C-alpha cells in the first residue's frame, strides 16, 4: 500500500466514494476529450480548405500589386490614402470550457480612397484583391487560433484522464480491496472465536 489506511467501515465508505468520484471524473474527462477532438477535426478540415484557397488569393493579390507597380512606378503614395483597418472585433464562444475566438470583420461599403486621375485599373485590381486577402486572413486567424487552443485543452484533458485512469482509480481500487479483505478476515476471525467460545461453554456444561 502506498499509504497507511486503517481497515475500518468508515474508511471503506470514504474510499468507495473517492473511487466513485474518480471514475465519474474520468468518464466526464473522456467525454470532454472526445467532444474537443471532434471540434478540432472540424477546424483542421476548415483550415486546410482555407489555406489552399488563401494561397491562390495571395498569389493573385501580389501579382496584381506587381502589375500596379509596373504601371504606376511605386504605389506607396496611393496605399497611404487607404485608412488602417479598425473594424476587427474579437469575441469568444465556449466549447466544453475552452474559449474559442470569433473574429468578425466589419462589412463596409466598397469605397476607393485614391483618385482616378493618376492611377490605372491595375491598382484597382490590386486593391480589390487585397481586400479579399484581408477577409480570408481574418477567418484563417480565427480557425488557427481555435486549433491551437483546442490542442492545448486536449493535451491537458488527456493528462488528467491518464492520471485518473492509471494512478487515482487503481490506487482507490486497491484501497477498497485492502479494507474489504481486512474486514472480511476480521469477521472470519470473530466468527471462529465465537464458535470456539460456544463450544467451550457447551463442553463446560457437560
């Protein structure tokens, strides 16, 4: 025994309760782990689709930017007229106690911030392409952050479940068995003692 436990009925009841709670805790953790894994798999599939799509979107955007630079020289002065994006809001949703981010990009009416007198359609195409990149990047950031948080939560849940399954539950099972066996042995000894006393008294009467 790893710890000294006195074989009493009170300790037996406490040990059985501890074993019951540990078993229940393991079942809940196992259920939580399975739910988190399902959520993780959904996000992984979504991330794979987004990555394959966003790669093409980035390629198109940088090609359009290259063409705009070729036709206009340097597009930096025109890019500076576009305001910094401040319409990103981040909230969260809970999945089995894990806070997953929800990234929202405010939908704004399409607006061109630079003039048309000194620009070409190549700049327009680059601007539209990078607007699309911005939207997809926000979605991908939400998904990849969710994958990271779920992965961390799954590892923690797995460690706790393993501790219950491999350490806590077996230890409590051993304690319950030890106390049960000790009490049964004590009952047998008491029964044998009573039989001897009864036989001695009967013999004395004779």
